[in-house]
C-alpha cells in the first residue's frame, strides 16, 4: 500500500547508511502467487556513518521469518519497511518473505509478463522483492539461486552451478540493489560473442519469447558495435564472462541497465525489416548502446543518491549520442536531438514541471526520469566538452574512471575531476546543475572600421534568482558572397551582458550564431528574412543551415496564423534549392522539408506573447503543405522516384536517408493525387518503413479504410506492429476525428490497456495530435483523464509519466485552460490516487 501522506525527500538531508554489506545471498523459490525470497546478508558497521536505528526498506512483502545470527527475531514492520535492534558489531541478517509476482501490475519489483518472471528495480523496486537498504550508495556483491521449473533462469553476473530446477549466479562487481535483475521463463536465445581488447571472450545472448528469434540480429549487431566503440573511444572494456539482454513485452520504460542482464521493452530491441521502421532500427541501436554504456557510467561508477541521477543519465545519453553520430551522420543526429530537446525538454523547463538537472527535492523519484535530467543533462556535458576541448575531456574521463571506479558518486565528484585535470574553476558552470529554466540569449551587432562586434545578453524567464550561466557560443562569420571569413570559434560568455569583437574584416559579415546548437538556450535575434535565407543558402554549419530554415518556416506559419498571409514565396524558393540539391545528404534534405510541429508552433507563439489557437495552427500547416505540394508538383514525383532504393533492405544511414526523403515527398504528393501513389507503395511494400509511411499518408488523405484492414489482417499476431496500427490512426487522423477514434480503439478486442506500449500507442498518439487533443469541447482532455484515472490503480508509474501531456495547459486560451484544469482537478480528487500521480498533478496545478 502506498503511503497516504507523501513525504518530500531533500538532497541536503543525505546521510550515509550506518552499515556496509560485503555480500548478499538470495534464494528465489518461484511461484506466480507465492514466490519465496530468502536473503542472508552480512552487515558490518560503517566507521564514519552517524548513529542510526537499523532500518531496511520493504514494501508489499509478507514476512515469514527473520533472524539475526541465526536467532529468530520479531522486527517492527511498517508500510515502508522493517526496524529492529541489532548487535553493536557485525552480524548476519536473514529474512524469508513471500511476494505475488502475478498480482504485480505496477511492473516494478518482481512481476510477470506473458508467463515470464522479470524484475524492474530502478529506482526503488528492490524493496518490493525483499527487505534491504534500497539506496544506491549501498553496494554489495550478489550470489543468487533461482529455483523453479522454468527452462531459462537468469540473474546478474556470471553463471554458477545449475541443475534440475535451479540455477545459480554470482556477480563479482559490487552493485546497488537497483541494478539487481532476475528473469525466468520459456525463452530462446540469439547467441553472439565478443572478444574484448585484452582478448577476453564474452558470450552474448539476446533472450526472447519463442517466435521472436528472427528479430534479434540487429540488436546483436548493435551490441557488438557498442562494445567495440566503448573500447575505442573511452577505453572501456566489458568485465564479465556473459552479457545477457532480455526482451519483455510489459515494461514501463525503454530499457534497463541491470549489471550483465539488461532488460528491454521488446519495442526497443526486436527488429526486422518487415516489422520495424528505419526509425525503430536507429532507436534500437541507440538504446542498446545506452544500456551497454551504463556498464561503466552507472554501474561501475554509480550515484550516491537519486538526486545525482544525471550523473549516470546525462553522461550516458551524451555517450550514446556520440556513438550514433559516429555510426551515422553527426549533423543529422544533432538536428534530431535538438528537435527532440525543444519538443520535450523546453516545455518541461518552461512550465510547472520545471526542475534543475539535479533536482533538490522529490516525493516520488520515478517522476524525475525526465527530459531535463536525461537530455538537458547530456547538453550540459556537451557544453563542458566544448569549453575544455576534446583532449581535456578525454583526460578528465580517464581520471573519472580511475578515481571513482567502484564508488557511488555526486555531481561534485564529477566536476572535481574536470577541475583537477584542467585547472579550470567550474563554480559558475555548476549552475547548470542547480538552476532550472531555459536561458534566453539575445544578441545585437555592430560594424565599424573592419571590426564586427556581437553583444549578447542572457536572462532566464520565470526564474527570478537565476544567476548568469556559462554559455559556450559557437560563432562563424560569412562574407557577403557566402564564403566563410571566420571559422567557428567558441565564445565563452559568463556575464549577463558581454561583447565579443572580430577584427580585420574587409566587409560587414553575416554571423552564424550558436552553431551546432552549442548551448541549450533560446536565441533571440531580430534578423531579416533575407539574412535567414542567406544562411539557409550558404551556412557551412549544417545545424545553422537547418535552423535558418526552421526560423523561416516558423515565421511563415506565424504570419499565416496571425495575419492570414499567404505562404512565403521567397522562403519556399530557397527551400526548394536545398531539397533538390543532390549533393546534400537525403536525410538532411528530409529534415529541411519537415515543418515545425503544431506543438512547436504553439510554444513559439506563446513565447512571442500570442495565445496559440490549435485549430488555426492545424489549418495553417495544412494550407502550407498544400501550397508546397501545388508549387512543387512539377518535380515531386521525379525526385521521389530518385529516392527509390534498389538493394536489399539495410537500416544504415545511406538507405534510411533516402527513404526518409522519399517518405516526405510522398506525403506532399498525396495532397495532389488523393493517395494513389501511397496506395501503390502500400501494396508493393516489402519493408515496414515503406508500408507504414504509405499507410500514414492514406490516413491523412482519409482513404485508409481498406489498407488499415489489410494491415491488421497481415499483422494481427505481432504485438509491436499492432502498436503501430493503433498509434497511427490516432496520430495521423484529422483533429476532429482524433478523440472519437481513440475512444473507439479502446473498445477494440486487442486494446490491452494494462500493457504500457498499447496504452501509449493510443493515448500518447492522441496527445500528439495537437488540435485533436485540444479539441475545443474538451473531449480529448476528458477521454485521457478517464483513462489515467483507470490506469493509476494498476500502474502508477506509467500513469504519472503520461500526466505530463498536460504540462503546457497554461499556454492556451481561458476556455481550454479551464477544461484542462478541471480534468487535472478531477484526477487529483480521485480517492486512493497514487503518490506518483498525486505529485505530478499537484505540480501541474501549482
Ligand atoms: N535507467 C534506465 C535507462 O536510462 C531507465 C529506467 C529507469 C528504466 C527506471 C526503468 C526504470 O536506461
Ligand atoms: Zn540510462
């Protein structure tokens, strides 16, 4: 049972645990409704910890027996754990508890998914398995015995003995309980192997449900590439004899880095050309890498407490983005990351859920696995690297691994490594970890006697106490003919207002500012459309070239919405040049062709003091797309034909870029031919990228009926593909149908709402259909709130995460605000609401 009155936990209250644990012995006797967990732990007093009562976390456990040094005791039990008197020196503590994995719908602790046992312990799930000091700074080696009839029984570390009905595992690396994992079931494996840089042979396995074996090859390839990359780039070698990955259908998040036994949401590991899109392949490659990289940044060096979450997550996201850049195109990856940051982190940082990269308090830690901790956390590391330089970064990382291997660390430890190895004072830089909000950076320019001066000013809206941040601002200068006259230079801004001069110039240059999006800020710069078009045509920095286009697109849509103007001819002419330029990467051209989403436009208008009208934004993007299609009708078909791939499917950057551009062009063509080309592509498709892309166009055109039925017929037995079927209809349909369609889908026999992937397929997509979710009469809000109320009883964590779709509620008009507020209040008033959702709704309304 959840605590009725949620407690707030503060960073400043940290105290070390009073004991150390050398070794943990666990025995699991598996049974769906009555699993027994026996634990034997040796506790030694921690010399420098303050005096404290002996307390072990434990939730939803039935205590069968407890003993100290072999003598039975009767501890005091509460909903949070167990307390008892203990000897002064060292002692052995034993418990036996009973738990019911089959009744666990929260998917935290030990639970069952399709008859298979699996665990999820991060952040605080281990306490639902046994009594334990469930905190990341308590690190111990684990020896685990699993008893059960399941043919496959896995845990962390290296395999030990096994026999009839049991398997033993030993993990020699001390770890916190959140990295514990156990999996048991009827699984089949896709094997592989890797020889490490010192010549050690590692057995690799991807474990899946029978029938999914043909979807493992890509995951294995990605794993091997990740292992090789981490050796080459960070000098990090794998440290066990085996590395196991398991695919699970019911999972709250993407994947989990348990030591030697990563558990994946099946959507983040299973792939085949027929069932997965190019985007799926890229995402799987990145997530496999992310979880693998955690072995060093997260597992070998872990977090002292959960406030330090960004220590492992920001760094690991940064590392996986470097990996993807190396495997694919760095420019395309960077643009994609910035699109994502603006779509997910900016609204968080600029709304009621705003919190620092290192939060200072929380009620439910699960609510802080956020875009701010992860993605802004990674941006902060990118800035640090930009400021100190690549070599100094590499040296600092070597020192980090040397100094802190085997420890549970803090952001202070992380920054000290950079201070000590570079001699740089990072006191001011540290504000990136403590100050919430997105800084705005404005810039003015001056030209005199061959000297060009840029003057920057920074402020963070909504954050009265914000002190100036350290901003690395990458700037290059272009001459009047488009040549680069000053290559990229990183300006280091530390003051509220600061000028930087470039001298010896023959003519007034055009500046390209914040190249590569060198700091996560909002750049405010009053530039003419013609200067943006100039950058769009000439900038040597791919990111800023894309950004110039994005600015023009936003300005065009804004004018269409607020002034009722026609689409901007000059911009469309300049864009056409880029899109038709075959010397450019097709993936980049596809990104140029994509318009800002309606949610991005709402954010943009709101920042400019305009209340966004979702219906008007939808109408404007439709009419802009129609105008593009009409204007470019002469060449769309030919260029699309040139994107055809005549080779066996390959998910790499080359082919997927062509398919991305082809897909964007098909969407425009569909506006001219009513869906004929899309139907033909759908009928002939032999991979999911082409099939789903075509289906999306048909849904948009409103001519999807037969294709949808055929798709369902073809893929009825494939859960992951059926998730796409559910999602697409809601996401791509006209706004007036979105809520109705979502509602109808909840009555579909395959709508298994307790499965997080399926729930998100319908409701995550509803939230993404901007004008549909924000339907004037509040249908979208009401439907979602109804289902959140229902899901909360089963799965608080997924429910709480989905509450964030309401985080922008204050941006909209009074009528919509009132409707959203009413739904949030209805949620808040629900008797027995979980701690997770209570905290989210309170913050959203606060
Ligand atoms: N630590 C996981 C990751 O970043 C995410 C996660 C958090 C998974 C909590 C499950 C629960 O890879
Ligand atoms: Zn992670």
